[in-house]
C-alpha cells in the first residue's frame, strides 16, 4: 500500500512534540523516520521498550516519547489484555477506563484475571489522521495478516525464541474468510490428532478428534455456520484425505482458522512475552500521571498489581515550622520541598500518586529505585536546608512493597490495600532524617549495596492492624565514617 502522510498535520505535531520536553539528539528524527518509512505493521501496537532498544534510546525516554506523542495526537494508546496461554490479544482498549481485568480467551477456552504487572500491555498505534495503515481497518487485511499480525501478539515467544505465530502457521490446514452466504470447499490431508477450528470474528470454535484407521479415497465433511455457531461443534473423524465444506448462513463475515495438532504434539515449552510496557510501569511513570490526569480505572474492584513498591514521606514537626516562621513562609517552603522531591522521584522512574498535607505518596517498580530516591531526597533536603537559615525541613521516609489494587480515588489512579497501610505505618515510625524500610525492601537485590555506607539499625515493631511483629530497618542519614 502506498504511504500517505498528512504532511501539514505531521509537521505541526512533531514541532509540538519537540517542545514538550528536552530530548536527546536524534530521538525525534528516529521517531519521524518510523512514521514516514516504517511499514504498516511497524506502526501498529508499537512496543516503546523495543523501539528504544533498537534505536539506542533509554527506556524512560522511549516511554516518554510515545506518551507525549499520544498527548499531541501522533499516536493512540492501546491497553491490551494478552492471553497467557496462546499469545492472543484478547481485547484492546484505547483508554485505561475501558479496561476490565477479567477476560476470556476463546482460543484457549479459559477465563483469566490480569494484573497490571503481568498480562496488561500498553502499546501505541499511529493516529489515522497522521498516516492510515491497514491495521486501522482490520477487515481490510488479508486473512494471514488478520490472524498472524492482528489477532496474535507480536511478542509471544517460546523459550527457544520461536514465535507463537510461526508455530501456529505450521499447524494451519485452513485459513479463510467466509463471507455472508458464502460456501467454500478445501481439500486437505488430515492425519490422526486434533482439529481445532476458531472463528476469531464471531468467537466461535469447534473441535474434531481424528482417530482410528485411515480411510481410503476422499471423505467429505461439511459444517454450517448458523446463528454464531459452527455445527457440528464436536465430532470424531477418521484420518485420511478430506473435502471440507463450510457454509456461512449468517449475515456476518467469518474468519476461520483450522489447525491440526498431531497426537504427539507438544509446544516448545512455556509461552512468554518479550519485554513490554506493562500497565504497572505506565502507572508508575510520572509523565503518564502528568499527561493523562483524568485516566481512571473502571469499576469499584479496581485492577490488581502483584508487586509494587510504595514510598511515603512526611515532615518532622511541621507544626513547629509553621509556628516559627508563619504560615505563608512555611507554605512556600513546603511547596519548594514538594518540587525538589518530585524531581528526585521523576529521575528514578517513579511517580507521585498524591500529596497529603505535607506528605507524599509515591510508587516505584522496585525497591531499588525507591531506596535510591529516598537517599536522594535526604541528600537534596540537606542541601536545601543549607541554603536556608531558618528552621530545618526534616524528612521522615518509609518504604514497603507488596501486592495492591489500583483504583480511582478523587478522579486519579490511586492504590489501595494492606501494602499501602503498612508503608504508611512504616513511615510514621521514622525519625527525622531517617528512612525506614521493611524486610522485603531490605532483601531486594542491590538495596544492601546501596546502603553500604549508611548506618542501618534493625528494629521490630507492632503495627496497628497488622498481625505479629514486623522487622524494620532504620537508615540514618549520616553515612558511617570509615
Ligand atoms: Zn488463549
């Protein structure tokens, strides 16, 4: 297909993107190359992590690039639910608000519940106003592209590197659209095993067991598609040569995939996905929270996150500060301290979820980033206090990790659950200029190395609403003098 680009719109939007933040040299030109010369498939569900690694752009900058590109209208964001079993993109939504974490894969005949850190992928597709690609209109695709590029995910691979689409392609016996009213016949050789049929447009499936002695000559088998179902949906066939006839008795187009699995068939190991941008990573990215403020999570149950690191800060004796220098001055100082902390969080791929009074709640992908940020916060506040002769602003920081539920509170994505409660209580036990972390945070790879120059004191505490004592590691600001 000829590439048609809306030059005027592209030029204007690229200028907007250029101005949105400072980019490293060549980032925008590489991005423009993709839009101008990439084939249709390379502009469909782009994985920013992959684009970054292929073009020498850091992960954080590549994510920012596509988030800003979405904001200015160059790309559209896709929230996809991936099937853990078969690599099928089960559902895709343009916004987080439509995402439901409960889903059903028709191909696997199984229900799944996705968490933000596993099977929820965020990818980006070129905006049709900038450049139209065939994938904007999936019904225009060839049947091969429809199944192997649109239905199945780009990144589903087996441990030996084989892509699921390549495995499925080897098993295909019949692959066809079936227009309303259409009859089609296919002559195929069917050995013993299983025949699995799947109509991806109508979510209809059928299963034939191929067993017994092979029959000579050509056998006939016909199937009718009526009221959204193929009949017969189940049958036993003898192995041999067949003419399969399909008749579409509905007003809907069918897209039929018939695959044959030999009796001794097994997949080359467990399916996994190449690294992609997870829903959790997006929600813990400050740029996303800044640009897409109104993105909300639907429903009251929220969406689970299996593992997230939560950091709370608060100010030591802020009432004394307000009393000492007056409300206005104190407020200005507190605002400055928010700005400083926000920059530190942003630098280490975290996001501020909210501020509560003089306190901050921030989330991170892992404890290493969170502890790194906490140390950076103490350091920055020390320098801040040096330039200010009045009352010191002293931080008390707490960090904990665990599972949580992402929900919408006050129209913003927020987190809920025991991990949040414990993080907040761990923070409350901290003294001025001190970081308190739970054992899970302390035990995370790299954290002890980060803390090797600091005094770490192990304590135990009973937290309100938490059963049993928990271990708390208290990190003092002052580095140990060697
Ligand atoms: Zn599946």
